[in-house]
């Protein structure tokens, strides 16, 4: 069965039957807020730090790795799982660990 197909303004066809979402692991650097719905964390994604909502991962703590999708931490994962996911993402991107553009956040003590 074929999925929905549409055309971009450029003329390129888009087949929506093979879209997928991606969640990326990051390391929690700091947490702010007490309200469970708007509690946020500063999360490090290999050198890129973003504010992430913790509503779906209320047990996340400083130093934990979280799996993030569209600005929300979906779950807490262990460091080994985070490193495995980073390695898989690098493979998909065609990069080698340690190469330029392949920064992986290492477990370090978060800033005080």
C-alpha cells in the first residue's frame, strides 16, 4: 500500500509512507523549576546545549542521560545506551567517532 505523496514547491516528490521520528540522547547539566509540567533542564548534545522540558521524564537528575524528541525528554537512559545511540547516529551520518563533527558528550562532573 502506498502512502500519501505530495510535491514540494521545488517540484520534488515527498513520500510520507517512510517518515520517521528521531530521538537524540543528551546529558543533563542543570535543572530548574518545581512545577512538573514546566520543569526544564539544560541538556548537552555533544557541545550543543539546549533547554529541554522534563514533563515526561520527571525522575531525570543532573548528570543523567535523557532521550529527547522535539524539545521533550522522553525517558532517562544509562550512559552505555547513550553512547550506543551516538555511535549509531554517527554511522548513519557517515562519520567516525572522534572525527570533526562527531562530538559525543563524555561523562564529566556537571558545573556547580
